[in-house]
């Protein structure tokens, strides 16, 4: 069955450093991969989408890479800030109306 | 734009009663809505996919007679937890998509506690 793993359950880094989160998947051929941010007690908020034919996407301090050969996506937050502390979820999907499958999430903490 | 609301945000009910949760897309028409549940420190588990005017598609292991989903219009979907039990206590989140758009817009969630 399909499986999505976000390798780190929790990640703690110093403010100003680059945070790198990993998402690996097996037994699945996604058309796209998304990253969401979730704060405690709130619903997820969409951050970035990258399609299977794209290698890299950027948005302000965020960067996502997608390697369909390795079946892996990396999510980077540069110049991290305490306000970036949250749980980050990756999700895979095949079409715009289809369901997406979420990873277990990585809880990121940025210390001042 | 793309705001999704949920009501109520928190609900406490007695075992055996039914609870209805509403999910509304406030500024767009949602072709598809999804219902998830999330246990503490766990990821979102999809319960069902709902398209306006048709029956919901439930994920394996989700009892359709217990979790009734109605998607009566392009802006409203409801989830009714029937005969709730303490094990149904969880965080329920809905999301909505627009036609041709990949990202899902999530509601703020509903915390259900069954006593």
C-alpha cells in the first residue's frame, strides 16, 4: 500500500538557520506534491505545490524540490524565524478533484 | 479569498447523542469537499470525499451510517456523527477545492468531545 514518511517527527533549529524537512513516499505515483503548515488546534494552510515535471519551486523564504526518481521532496525554510514554528505536512495527489494523502508531519521548532 | 468556515468550533455531547458539524466555503464554490479527523500528534486521516448533489465516497473503515455526510450545495457540506461514543472524540476538519485547482482550503476544525 502507499506510504508517505516524513522522516523527522520533530526538528529543532536555531533562528536564522535553514530548516530542511524531508518527505519520502513509496508505492505511489503522484502528479503533484504539496506542503502545508498546521498550527496547534487549527486546520492546515496551503504553502506550496510542485508538479511531477518540476524540480524546484520557490516562494519567498520557502523552497521545495521534487525528485520522482528518489521519490522524495525536500522543503526548505531559509532565514528561519520563531514564527515559523509549526507542524509541516507533505501531501500527494493525482488530480485536482482527487483526494490527497498526508504524511505524518514534522514538528518544527525555531529557537531564538 | 478561499475561506472555509466550520461550525461549531467546539462541541461537547453525551454518549448516544448525534452531533452535526457544518463546513462552508465563504467566497467560492466548492466542487469537492473532504472530511478528515485528526487524533493528537497524528496526521490527518481522510474520512470521506463529498461532491455536491451526489453521495459521499467513504474511505475504507469509515462507517457511512455513523458518519453521515450531506453536500446539499456548492458552499455547504455537513457531517453528522450519529450515536456518538467517547472513541469518536477527535478533531474534525473539512476542506474544499475549486474546480481545476489543486490546493485544498481547510476549515479551522471542530473539536468534538463525547462524555
